[in-house]
């Protein structure tokens, strides 16, 4: 069973078109710089809630919580 | 009648709505009266630093409360301001500096690399970087200076500010707008949109984008409060940001509204205050208009069409949408728009041609670019300035504009205007790429870059990363398509029409 962290990073990769396929994604990488835009963040939110079977509370859905994989991990774990 | 000067807007607003909130962001709240005072202080500070009427002042920053104040301070002394995107590439910035020869540049501390090679004085927001402390100034020093007498400057047809956009060659060019242009267009737009002093507007579009910036003028004219937001906010948090600040007006572009629709449908938030949604930058598809109307029954949706060179061409009123589906509305009052044939003949209603705009909204031309200016701006027989838009469509018998296509030389995508040439040139900088052709797939709303390469196809993300070194994020293509060779026209240029045909075949 893959860890939450691996599942998260795998889920994130297709959203990051500036991340070369042979490069690993660090937990503190800035997602905006890797190509995640605000419209995609909405799709990402939906994908996260589905994959991890959670409902992220409204007050945690902020611009900052989409900053890095580590921030997102805090949302779903 | 006295000649209109941009600063009149602030003077009048401060007299009419002194205690009303003008700008707010985080903890900062600035009333109209406070803004007028701060602007005077800052204008004095600019004078003390040697900025004179007619000088250029460049402002490179994210949306923040200081930005409108800085622009109004520049205006106050008759200087010409230009707001540049905080994400600007060093190279484009240097080109613009070369063109403008600014007397003053205001930068944010997070972009110290923009300081390199600048001959002009620099004012820093968020602290002066240590290495420049000896010669540069802080924003606070500018703002807290002593008020001095400010000599009057020319309004009317005098140049008020520059908006830099991509030219057809991919080089940045400055669209020149006069005090009179802004005075006219602000009034004409408010006639249709009718902002109220009780309104609360969310400014999420960057102020480097002219429709973002003009919201400041509309606020000054109406007395409404402006929440200074940023484009990053148009994601998952958007509905809640609008709710928290009891926003009544959202000026947007299609991607912003697409996000709002998506998020509001997924996780609705009550937004009872919302009353105006205005769209520009790109065509808002009819299904999106319908969804907005359904999600926000109390809000009115205004589709609009314009280009920086004349700010606004037309606005469709919400009550006109049903009878004029897919129209972008009638020309602003006091202006005229018609379609012209390739031979330069004015076409009959309903016939498709290039849109020509005539009226006091038409700007002064391009900064220090007489040839480009001559291509797009003309004078009619009676001396009225005309704008040749490069956009194609028809005007019906009722005066409603129907948009068909933009010229192949310019792309509008995600609310940004770009030249295919600059994207193609950025791609060709990669040693692997031999040829590039960029077009927008309007049906899928994607920016497509066709490429030919040496040897093996490079990794998409690696090429994106290379492109990102030369292009701002909004200009990055959505799709890369490799061909053995790109189709060429008779004179060996990349044939964008043929590329378009390839996309059509694919569909």
C-alpha cells in the first residue's frame, strides 16, 4: 500500500506541466512555479477529496493551502 | 469648460465621499479623503526626487493598496505612469525601460534583479535591499514626505499613462492614453454599468492589465469600495473571499468566471450581495453566461468587448442578452463602430469586415512607434481619430456588434493579449527546436504550439521549463504538437492558416 505522501505526489504530477517527468517532486516545491494555476487548483481540490475520501473543511480551502505538496498533505491527512 | 485632468477624479471623490472606503486589503483600509492626502504627500515626494511633468514612472508590483496611490501621485504632478506585471521577465522589463527612459521606477523587494542596469531612481516597497540602501529610497520615505506646492500640469489630450502589451512583432509596445480618453471612457462605461457608492468591488485582475486598472477610475467616479485582491484568489477560495468581503461587483475574464462557476457548483457559498459580473479580455461563452445567471439569480452579467487602444468598444446590457445572444453589445454612447471591407469600404449592416472604432475613446497611438501607430490609427476626413482594430465581425441594423475572429497576428488567451511571434521565438531559443508556429484553438480554448525539432522529441515538461524562462505564465502554451516540418507560406513564413486547418481536421 503506497503511503499518503506517494499517493499525493502521484495525484499532483499531471497538474504540474512545468515539472520534467524525470524529476522528483519535493514536498516543499512551489506548485505555482510548476504550473498549477487557480483554475486547476479547483480540479485539484476535487481530485484530492475523491482520492482521499475526505471533505476538506471550508476554512482550510485557502490560497496558501495550495502552495506546496506539504500544505496539501496537511489538508488530506 | 475646464480641461479634464485625471486628478480631478480623486479631488471630486475626496470631496463627495470623504469618509467612504476607497481601497482595502488585509488590515489596510484607506478612505477617499485619506487617499487624497497620501497622494499629495507622495506627489511632493516624487517632485523632490526630480520627477517632472511628462516624465515616465514605471511601477512593477502585484496588486496592493500602494499601487493606485502611486499612479495617482504620478498623475498629480503630470507624470506618465505605467503599471507592469510583477511577473515581468527581466528582458522585457529592460526593453520597456529602454523605450520609456523612466525618471522613477518603483519595485518590490522580492524582485531585486530588476534593479540591474537601471539608470533611474528606484523606490522600493517592502524595504530597500541592503546593496542599494545608499542610493535608493523606501516607499515609506516617499509617502511620509512633506507636502509641497504642486505645479499644475496639462490634462485633456496630454498623455496620462502607457499600457504595455505585446506588439505584432512580439516586442512590447506602449499604448498611449490621454486624460481626455480616460475621462470620456470612464463616464461612458459607468453609464452602462452604473456602479454605486454602496458597491464593494473585488479587484482580482492584475492592475497591469488595463481592465483591472480602470476599476480604480470607476471607483473614483462612483465612490465604491475596492477590495485589492490578486489573480491567485480566483481558485478554490474565490466564493468564500467574495462572501467574506460582501462583494457586489466582480470584474473578470472568462477563466475567472469559469473558476467561479466550477467552485460554486461544487461547493456553493451563499453570495446574496453579488449584483454585477462584468466580462472582458476574451469572449464569455453563452453557456457560461447562462450558468452564471442560474448560480447567481440576483447578479447581472455584462458581456463586453474592447481593446487597450480604445479601452472599451461595446457593452451588452444583461436585459439585451436574450434577444442578442452572442453579441458583444452596442458601441459606447458618443462613439461609432462599423465593419470595413478589405478595400476600405464601410460595409452594410450584417456584413462581416474589420471593426473600425471612432470616438473620444480612441487613444493617442503607440509610444515612440510611428510606424506601428500608422498601421492601427487613422484620421478621418474631419480629423477624428479612428482605430483599426484587427478584429473581424459585423454590426447589425440595431447597432449590435457580432464578433467573428481576431486577426491571426494577435491572440487573446486567459484574458491576456499576446503575439504568436513572441511564443514562437521563445520556443526557437531552445537548441532542439527548429521551427515553431503558435495558434489558439478557439473551440477548446487552448493555446497550441506546433513544433519541429532536431532528432528526438524533447520532454514536454523540459521544454515548458525552457519556455517559462522567456515567457510569462499566461503565455505558456497548453498543448505542444510536433510535426516533421511546419507548413510554410509562399514567402517561407510559418503558415498559421494551415496549422489552423490541421486542428480543424483533428476535430
